[in-house]
C-alpha cells in the first residue's frame, strides 16, 4: 500500500508539472503545491479508477467534455475512450453558488457567468480557490459581441464555493474534475470543450423559466436558441457538433 501511494504521488507531481508547463495560458506558480492537495488527489485517483470502471470507461479517459447549466446549478463531466466512441455521462456535480442572471457575459464587472462554447486553457494547482480550471473567455464570439474595451476575463471552474462570474463547486468535487481534466490533457486532449447553457432545454420548468425571463429581452432568447441547437445535437447523438462563429459573432451549429 505504501509503495502504491508513493507511486501515485509521483504521478501527481508529474501531472501538475505537465499542467503548468503545457497549459495554453502560461501559469507561473507563486508557491509550492501543498503536500495535502497532492495526497488528497492521489487518494481521489484510486477512487476515480474504480468509478470509471463501474461506468464502463477507461482511466484515464481519452477525451472528456464538460457542460454546465446555470438555472439548474449543475456541471456534468462526460467521457469516452477514443474518437470513435460516443460520450458517456460520468458524473453530475452541483454548482454550489451562482452570480448574475440568465444571459451571456458581456462586460467586465457584470457578475455574469458566460454562456457559450469554450475550452479549458489553464490548469492552476495553486489557485486561491483550492484548484481551478481556466476557460478561454472571451472567445471569438464574445470579442465581437461584448464590450470592446472591457469584456472581462478570468473565468474559472474552481473550488471554495464562492463566485463572481465563475463556476464554483465544493473542494472535493473540484479535486475530481481537475484530476479528470489533467489526466485527459496528459493523455493528449489538447482542447477540452466546455459548454455553458442557460438552462437544461429538456426540462419543462426550465424552458418556462427562460420564456418568462426573456420576454422583455428578445436578444437573450435568440442567443439561448443558438445554444439550444448544440444541446439538441449532442443529446441526439452523444457526439460534439461542429460549432462555427460568423462575422456577427453568432454561433452556427452544424
């Protein structure tokens, strides 16, 4: 048992080094990664191996996909072994705090959680919020549609259960999500997709909530319907659709 834990600890140290060096956004650690976090993650890895096996998934996953629903306060992690497989839902996590309202983020300081299609571009094991995964907000659509001078930045999936526009989960959950994403990254998945939706479109009460809260703002409703196209295609096929961005900043889903 001691030898096995030592081996896991070595793998996690290597994994964190990989995350720091290879994240698309550069990250320079300001302090050493705590032994407590490394030890906690080494134990999590053993549990995740068993959970993945129980779901018929290989560990580490060859590809993962994350999607979040603002109104429902949920974050899902999907996984598959290779490009030929279809995604399977691994687990649904609770988003433990929300800020803002339905609708996309359009400027710095609006407290909005973004909506749209992103990917993980930063792994921060030294986050002030336990652990964090950065998103590439503003993306190409946001840069066209948001405030040109102050669109905002620094959007993360993180722990500590606090939020001013990010997607927070509890510390135990971010350890799992961070570990799954880091392992997929180390296995070769360069761009881990993250889709953020205002609602779960298959739920009647959620659709009614969206309708009631967008009557005075048709732009938000139109935007939500653009996102719905991607949701519907994934639900039908369990494969990620091709998503493009036109010259107006609108999403075009194929």
